[in-house]
C-alpha cells in the first residue's frame, strides 16, 4: 500500500475543516492507501466525534509515518507559504485573493480547493489550471437525514436555526437585525442560535443583547453557546437540525458552506446569500437566496482577521433577508436534497487529484 500523510491543525474539531480531513483520511484508507495522520495543533478532546470516527482517528494518529511519505496539508491560505513542495488543501472565502496566496499556489506542487468558485479565483489570477483540483465536501447520509428526534423543543413556534461561528463574516449582525425587524414577540417564531465565538474573542450574550436592544418588542432568541471548535458531537448534529424548520445563513462569503448541505439532507429549508462556493450545490430550486447589496471590503471582517483587510466580500441585503424569512415563515418550501453530494460521491475527486502529481495506490 502507498503511504500518505494527512497533516491538519485538528482531526477532532467540530469545524468543517477538521471534518473534511477525517473523511478524506477514511476515504483514502478504504481506497487502499496506508494513511497516517499528523495533528499539528493543540490536542483537542474527541467528544465532538461519533464513536466510529473517534476510534478511526485515534488509530491513525497512533501510527508513525515512514520517512519521505507524501503529505497533504490542510491549512488556511497563508499556511501554503512554507509548504511549497507539497499538496495544499486551502479554502478561500472571499471574492478576491491576496497576491501572496496566488504566488504560493503558483509555486506549490498542487492546490486542492473545495469549490469551483475557489478554482475560478485562482485561475483568473494566473494560476495554472492543471495545478488546481476541486474536491467538494459532502455529507454523511447515515448521520444527516430527516425525522431525527429534535435536540430542543420548538414550543409550537416556527424555528429559524443558525448553526455557525459568531463571526462578522457569517453575517450574524445582519441576521439579528433582520429577524428583529421582521418579527416581534407576537409572532409564533423564534431564532435558535447554535454558535461559538471565534477564538472566544467575543462575549456572545452581550453582543446579542446590544443588537436586540435597538428593537422594540423583539421576538424570541434562544442561544446555545459552546467553546470555539468544541460543542455538540457529530452524531447528534442531525438532532440539532431537527430542532429547526429553516437554516438561515446570511454569510458574506464561503469556501463551501457545509451546514447548508447538512441542513438540506435533514429536510430543512435553507436561506443563504447568493454567493461564493455554496453555489456548487445550491440553486433557486433548493434554496431561498438572499440577494447581494454589493461586493466590497468589509471593516467588520477585517477587525476579526487582519488578512481580511484587503479582501472583498458579498454584503447580503437586509431587506432581501427579511423577505426570505417572511416567505418561508408563511409556508414557501424549496427544500430538496441535491443528488450526488454524500462524502463517498464527492471524495472520489481526491485520488484523481493525487494522481495528477504521481501519487497513486499500488
């Protein structure tokens, strides 16, 4: 068997990056590669993993990799700088790229991205198309499916669900203002927020209270807060989705936007911004799109992440978000699980990408 090392900040986090890395490890293992895991970040507890992945990750982490085995790195774009003679899995969430990222992609062995939007960005900036491969994310149909028992009661109300970091790029302020503008405490509706502060930088409860204070007679907001990259185990996440009627995600930019796909698999309506990598699997037949006001540099994003200071993002329309929430609340339905988007159906692209640089099992 051909050895291969997957190197990531974490294989045990609840975020999409770690989830991608461990599903890739499993796929390559089943494909016949001898897989080794290199976890570069602080060791994290494995409570967010279901029992199968907890055992799988622990087994592969305990293996010592052979010298010279090819490596696939999972990291933010700046992580490519010191890994130019390697295969890099990078995610790009904005409408443009920093020049240094383009240089890294031009000079590394190969770049894998998770959406065609990401590939188009690199190519339009001058990266050789043969050095870029798309390996989309997916969902596990054994975990994400309809008719799960809800994690929390709906209390007879229509539930809008937010499942993501409390982060300006995710459009949380737009969401809170639009929700409080469109609905009041007299409406049988609530917003359930399952969230984490980015790097525990923000007092989430206080931030929500400050925004809500601008509105008279606001509707109900229910908060479920967990530490950054901690939280609910993956085998319970379908029950989280089952606690809502509609996932609402007024993002300013995504490399892929995995919660949208998982929510669709669980039978929820999805409201999100018409932008970026999520358009690989979302369309007007399965999604309620928030239209974009403009594409610009966003100071709120830059305040959280300095690398965002020269990046442009899609700014979702406040009024369009209000309209989509009202229409879904009134009964407009579009939820339709796109075919071909399980992990087994999307990750076949990974061995094809490895083959381009001469890494084959056998």
